[in-house]
C-alpha cells in the first residue's frame, strides 16, 4: 500500500472514532470524573496492526496517541522472535481497556 493510502485510512479511522466520541458526548452530556472520553482504534494494514487512542480532553479538543504498532509474523521463526512483544502489548491494551471501563461512570 502507498503512503498516501495509509495516511488517508488513518484519517478515516480517526474521523470515525471522533464521531463515536461525539455521539457519546451528545447522548450523555456528563463527562467522566477525569474529564475525558477515550476510544481505541485498531487498523489492520497488510502485515501490520496499529492501535491508536483518541481522547477528547476538552470541549472540541481531540488528541490521537499511538498505543502500539505491531507486525504480524510471516513465519514460525518470526513468530518466536516477536510473540512476546505481541502478547505484552495486547495484555497492556486489555489492562487499559479494563481500567477505562472500571473508571467510567456511564456503564457502572
């Protein structure tokens, strides 16, 4: 894939995430106690996976923070080299998601 195509896909993904946050913010006008709403975006592109956190930190102010960029193994040898990184990253993602949901006032 070309760089412009990947950049275009990133923009589309962030716009979709922004619309999700906006939908929550308009339906539930009270922000969580920490004052922000976060959503995680996962983009698969060829042999790569990227996880980005989009955070509404203030009224109309969004911040996109890269969480992880992982490459899918193409062979068993690559799997053995990179599997620890994959599992560690996915475990950290799970922990962050669990912390976000436990701190949320919307669903508790």
